[in-house]
C-alpha cells in the first residue's frame, strides 16, 4: 500500500501522526530496511521512521516501489529553539518568539502615569559641543573603499545512493519478507501468533500460505501482509 495516488500526498498536504502535524520536506529517498522500521499508519498508508534520526522528527511515506517521501515535524512548541539529527527544512522558532507570540517576553515595565516626565540617562542625554571643522587638504587621495567580506560557500550534501533495490521489506526468522498488499483487520479466529518483530507480534493466517505473515502497522492496529 502506497500513497502514490493519495490526494493529500499529491497536493502536498500535511499528515497527522503521534499527535503532531508533519509536512512534506526535502527530496524523496530510497527505502533502507537496515535502518527504517514501521512506526505507524495514515489513511491506510504505512509510515516508517529512520532509527538513526531523532524519534518523532521525520517519517517516511511510501509513494511507489522503494521510493519514500519524507515528512518533517516543525521545530516549534516543545521543540522551539532546538535542532534535530540533521538540519531542519523549516525555520526554527526561538524561545523568545514563542514568548512574544504568547505576550510573555519576560521583561515587564511599570505603567507610566499621565503627565510624568520621561527620565533620560546621563549617558544618553544629548550634550552641545563646539568644534572647528578642518577642511580636507587639496589634492589628498580619497579613502580606499572598504572591501566587503565574501560570503562563504554552503556545502550541499548529496543524497546517498540506495543500499539495495529490494523494495520495502522486514527481516524475520532468518529470512527477508517483502510487503505484499493492503492492511487487513485483526480477527482472533483467523490469525495465530508465530513470533515477534521489534516489539510487534507476528501472525500467520490459519488457512493461509506458509510463506505469508502479518505484522501490525501500529500497536493493536491493522495487519500488513508480507511474503517471503
């Protein structure tokens, strides 16, 4: 099951996962079963996370074959002023910006009564001075222009080549199992547990094939079929 034809993916709309909105960000990447694990589901489409990145910062949505589209959480709210495992795609909201938006900058001044004169510090009070203007000598060379500092070049990190071309898969019971269709609802009289994968139970259809297993997309959620 992929989001290739989903309207929300085509239109670039955000998705809702784990209580937060995630927005499409950055170029597509290839699925890597060595670091990517299933972490949820949105509109019947499985979501994946990269175990080498900060949890709940980026999720990956399959959009066809082994191609995954990243969706990133904005660094606001509790994440304001922080950075994740890699450079965020969106501007980081600072703590002061959050306070200012909420009307709490942390600096309060007492109200000024009507008619009260404004006090100016001595260092800031203007002082009149008398001085002689010295004309510039005739024929003197003009001051050399100040050379502006050249901006430093920004290094752009290219996307690494895919490690494999095997599509979306999981490693279970010493074999590689590939995604094989849409998720189905769990039925106790139909499925029997046969193992565990990263904390999720693995099931087999009692009347199904021996080379097919089912793994929940989320805890107590629909089961996704895999074939060996």
